[in-house]
């Protein structure tokens, strides 16, 4: 044994080849933490001192190579000054460079995934081979940072600047065929032949058949681009990325600028430039927000895993009510492998649901994401029916009929007699109280909400709504089923609107009051889109459906009359009264035309202004800051109320609900993170400047206490270590 640690061992194999093996004790995956870096340094020193070593094979003792760095550990460096971050990166890069400078050829054997720091490690070796099922990539931009262990330096010199910009700025995991085609790896083998084939390649390098010295020289030298080529490549890329990100995400732009700056430098100088770029990004609010989302997501996965302990399996599901929503739910269940009965009261509904599922599956086939055979298998998992004949064998039912409490209660009462005593029954309701719907049920312990968002196949969130009598087993079963469907479940307690709609409608109320006071709804949309939302409030109401919005608003007003019941007629109500329902009938705040791709395209409709004239004040020019404040304050305060009332357990879950449910700007991290970024004391003071607008703008007592004490929703101390799977 040349070296033995808790994460790395080095031993001689096949005579003169040293195997450097990553196998982090006590962990299911290999990751880069400080201890692993220190062991890599020690292992490299030991190899360099051993004259018997003629080549080094880097392998993993786990199912994946290295999943990335431990962001929670390294994230502690982000709290310090930029100089501290640069110093830390300097140490890490010295370790990687020492490996790269070994006097013998090195070869990485990539199984599973090599991401972030794991990918940067393999780039420091001379030869790289991967299994045909493996994936590699540099996903750091998704955390608001960029590669900091040499990724921006080595990758362009290995695969060319154009390809490297795409890999780094997109942050996607790359499959083996793409990695081979771009030149990121030298060979791809089946998993069962990967190791012996890798050994043969390393032996060829040792024998001189592979010129590893030249490869290394190219990797550590200047990038071979002349001035004109450099300008063309990097300036074009910056323009494209700015167009895609709208300037909200500084990481990809900084990565491009960094590569442009150091392309004429040799490795060691280039690494210093990279470190400085990384350090700048690590201090941005965008990075803090995106890293926060990563940690929030890890928390959600951890909580969902806890539910697995008591969850019952859903081997057969059912959806009541076909149509677009029911068809979407049936598609999602069948596509992810769970057979589902799709019941409706008439053939037309069944046909609509089947057409929706067929359309979604066909789209996957057209895009090459699914074979026709797999599509057929998925469709066969959907069994249309007009009766309850086979419902006795169903484990979980999703009721998805019209959003009317009387209709839902009648359907649920009928259903309860058709299923077994242990079948879990759920309602896909967006606003109606679960306790109200459960009031007349014989087995309320088996009943809860399962709120899908439209369109089902695109929206990742499912709200799992626990009623006062819902059993822990029922909650766990639905969480497990939602996960099985490929969704992110968030468990919330019952109240009008639950979490997402409860905090969304105060946002709409802020919008409605702005329009009432003379603000142009188009300007409001543009301001909020610039703020980072995928669409402004008027456009969003059109997409949701004005009729749906009016109904939901009535529910919210009845539930929280002190702050959500308007004492004036809103522009949304005017739209509704004039049968302007939005995209569904082609006209709402905007008119909708079909574009070349067959998708609805919004256009300005001057009639809107004429219709709302009676309910709005004279045109008023408000600046962007006031528009943002008047829209965001009600939403943020309502999120705080949900936390204080226990509707949602943690700020992390609340923020993820907003990110996944309404498209809250990810680079702002969610409502709680946004308040933290502003500073809770500053946020409360801002609320007070709009106190004249009513209770929607009144911070809670708890918020005032937190502000006075300098507290935040995400205190640094709360970031307990969590294993990463995709980041540096």
C-alpha cells in the first residue's frame, strides 16, 4: 500500500501501475470535502516519491466516480472575504496541479457520474475513459457560481472554447456519446469492460503508444486562439447568454469573461484569474439564493425519504374526472410506471383525457425522448372506464372533478363505497378546504389533498394537504406516490388556498390595487417580468383563467376577509363579467393569436382599457420600485403568516413551493430568502410606508420582533451539512 486514508487509497496493481481509489468511508457517494483534498495531496506526494510507479489509474469504489464538492462545507468559505475564497481555491488548485504534473501518465476511469469538482479532477488527468451509462458535467452555474477547481482553464483547452462555453454556461450533465464527440473523454466502454479497457489504454500510454506528454502540454499552455477568433467566440457567447438570462444570472457571463481573460495565459496564471472570478460570484446574492435552493431541495428530499418508512405502495392508481387535468394526471402516472384507471361520467370526457395523454406521449416520441414501443406501454397503463368496477384494487385515488365543493363532496361520498377500507383518497383541489370535503366521509383518516399544478406534465410541484383527521400513513403514501410520479411533494396543512394559492392571491390583490390606482397593467407586467417572474400578474391571470381566478379569489376572500376581501370592483372582475377568461377563450387582459408554432401569443387589446375605465383612477405613472413593493409585500407577509400558523413547516419548504408552484424567480431564492436579502428590518420599514393600503401590507408581530432582533429566515448556523450530488 502506497497510501491509505479514509477517502483515498493508493496501491500497486499489475506490477508498475498505481491505483488511486476514491472510496469515502461512511458515505454513499464520493465527494470533495477538505479532508478528501488533503488526502489527495498526500496521496499524490506518495506517488511522486515512489519510483516504481509508471502510471496512475484513478478509480472509484462506489457506484459513481465523484458527485461534486460538499457545498455545505465549502460554502462556509463564502461567508468570508473574497481573499479567503481565493486562498482556499489556490490550495485546491495546487493539489489538482500536482496530480496533473506527476512524471507518469494518469488515467481516470469514470463510472456513474463525475460532476463539478469530480469533473475538474478528471480534467487534470492525461486520459479519460467513461462507461456508456456514465455522465459528466460542470453544473456550477446552477448554484450561481462557476467552476473553481480549474474547469474554466482545462476544459476549453481539451474540447475547444465553443464547446467549453456551452458545457459551462448550460451546466448540463453530458452523456457519454456527447462527451466522446466533443473530446472530453478519449473512449467509452460498457460498464463491464470499463476497467480492463482502461488498464490497456494506460499500458499503451506507459509504452509510449499514446502521447500523454503532448496532451498535458496542450492542457497547461495558452489557448490556441488568435485575437480575432477569441473576440468572435467570447463576444458572441456573451450576447447569446445575456439574451437568455436577461442579466439575472451573473455566473455564466462571468465564466465567459474569465475564459476570455485567461485564454492567453498558461495554466498557473489562468487558475488565479479563475479563482478571482469564482470569488466574486460566491459573494453575490444570486449565488446565495441558488445555493440556498440547492440546500432546500436536499431538505425536501430528506423529508420525503422519511415518509417512505410508513408509506404504503401505490401499485394501482385511479383518477376521477378525465378531461385535460385528469388526462395529465393519468399521463404522469402511466409514464412513470404506475397503472391508472381513468374514470369519467361520459365518453366525451374519457376521449378528452386519452387525447391529452396521447398528445403528451407523442410529443416525447417526436422529440426522441421515447420510443414508440415505450409510448405504447405507457398508454396501456391507462385504463379508461365509465364505472367503478375495478376500484376495489386501487391503492390511491385522485379526485379531479370540477372545483365545486358540493360536486366534490357528492363524488367523494360515492367513491368511498367503491374502494377498499385502506384505499387513500385525495382531492385535486386548489382552494377548497380538505376538512370541509372530509366532513361527511366515513374514513377521513384516509383522505387528504393532492394539488397538481397546470400543466401537470410541466409543473414539478404537488401540494400534499393534510386535513385535521388525515393519518400520517395517508400523508406518507401520497408523498411516495407523488415522488413516484416524478414530482416534488411539499406537505402543508389545511387552510383556504393552502400554501401556493394563499400567497399568490395577495400578490394578485397588490396588482389589482395598482390598476385601481391608475397604473398601466402592461407596465406592471413588464416590471414584474424584469424582476424575474416568467410572466407578469395580468398575463398570469390570463394563463390561469380569469374565471378560475375569480372563483379562487372568492374562496380566499371568504377565508381571510380582513385582508383579502376587496372593497372595490377589480379589473379582474370586469374581465370576468365581459366573458374575457384569458387564453382559454382567446381574450382576457390581452388578446391571443396563434403563432407559427401553434402556441397562443398575447397582443395588446385596446378594448381592455375601455372596459376597465369605470373602475380605475386617472392614469398614474408609478416607478418600478413602487410597483415591485406593492406586489411583493402582500405575498411575502402571507408567506410569513403561513410559517407562523404552521401551514408549512419550514422557510425552505415555503420558498420551494413558490419556486416550483408559481415561478418565483430562482435567483431571488423564494419569498423568505428575498426578505433576508433585503434585510428583515428594511423590509418591515418598507411595509410601513405602504400601511395606508390596508392589512395586506401590515407585517406580523413576529416579523417585527425578528426585525428588531436582527433575525432572518435562513440563519447561517442553520445550514447543517448536506451531501451534494451535483455541485462544486
